[in-house]
């Protein structure tokens, strides 16, 4: 996934006081959009069942065995729930800050990639509201591990939202899985720009672990995870055009509101005045070349008198 080479990036990092409002605005649009695209439950359930049926047809249904594993073993299910509820909001900003401080040359492309992919995911939520496995009827064989182990964490029965604040999240925004998409973004950056082997190993492990977590906790289907990876791929391809459009927009705004250039008049008094050959403006010094020309004129006159004496 060509990130660093998608566009020529400046060697200096953008100013933090300009970056923070930009990131905050994009995340606010994403959060508000998730709430505004809520659809009827029947449509979301129908989409979820179709995805589950397709996975069974293609023998991709890994959610059931993983969900049974985490349901039967709290030592696995509880850490998975904590990972689902927290790492999504901790690792991604940490990697973004790390890139900002340590890899300034690729920061702008990395940030644009993340934002573009996030907005693409929002389009997916609007077009395909999907019921996650944990909200399907119990006859489909899924257990909501977040609800099962809710006494160990801050969440209740409504995904990873704090108790009593379920209205802040859209539980039917499952396709694509941005948990997996953001984890893949983090993993690629850690792998490509990390220098220590442990950092690069974490870049490989993090998206893989996240994929197993979202399926085992019955929050996403495997196809949701694949869609999250596809969204990040599309965002990477669009990074360069988006940066180009942003540069053009900024240049247009600056050109429109830039102050008009002031025209200064020349302070030279003789500016624009012309003199005839041999004529000199009073007070103007003659150069050595002029003196030589005058001496030559005197010799040509034939009187033999130096120009200074005449």
C-alpha cells in the first residue's frame, strides 16, 4: 500500500495548533454521521443475516468458533472485551502522534489517508446498515461477550459505550469494520517506519489480533473486517488526489484574500529622464569610462591639450 510515495511531502511537520482543530472536525463529522445514518432495525438485521449466509456458503464463518472460545473462557473473553472497547481509541491517536513527532515527512500523507478512509467508512454505514452478530436472535448461536462480562468493565449492553450512554453510538454501523481498518493503518505505519524489531512486530500483530477480537466478541463478521481493509486500501489510493485538491483549495483561498501588492515609485530623481550624447545632469558624477572618452575626444580634435586643461 504506497503511502510514503503517494505525494511529495514537506520535510517540516504541520503546525500542531492547525492540526488539532482539523482532526477534531473530521472526527466530529464521523461521530455525528454514525448517529445520523441510523436505519430501521429490520433492514440492518436483514443485511446481517445475508452476510452470515454468504460467509457460510463460502466457508468463511470463523465468528462462531471464536465467539464460543471467548464465551467459555473468561481469561480470553475479558481481555478481548477490554481490547475492543479501548485500543481503538488509544493506539490510533498514539501512532498518529508518533508519526507527527518522528516521521514528519510522511505525517501529512498518513493523516490524509486516515481521514479519507474514515469518511469512506461513514459512506458504508449509510449505504449498508448492518446488525452485528451479537444483536442477532439467540437462535443464530452468538453470545454478546460485552454483555456477559459487563461487570468487569465500564460498558453495558450497548457495545463499548459507557453504561447509560448507548445513545452516543450506532450499534448497526458494523459494515465496514473501522476497528480493523484503523488497526491496519496503525500496523502498516509501524511496520514501514518503525526501526526496532519489536515495533515492527507489533505492526504485524495488532491488525491480526484486532480482527480476531472483533469477531470473537461478536461485534463484526469476517466480511466486515475485509471491508474495513478494502476501505483503507481505497483511502490510500485517494490520498494523493485529496492532498492535491486540498493544496489547490488553500492556494485559491490565499489568492482571493491576499492583500494587493503596493507599487513603489523609484526614489531616483533622474528616473525617466533622457540626456543627449555628452550631456551630463548637474551634480552627477562621471565615471572613469566617461573621462577616458572625453580625453579621446580631445586628442581627436588635434590641439594636443589635455581635456582637463581645456
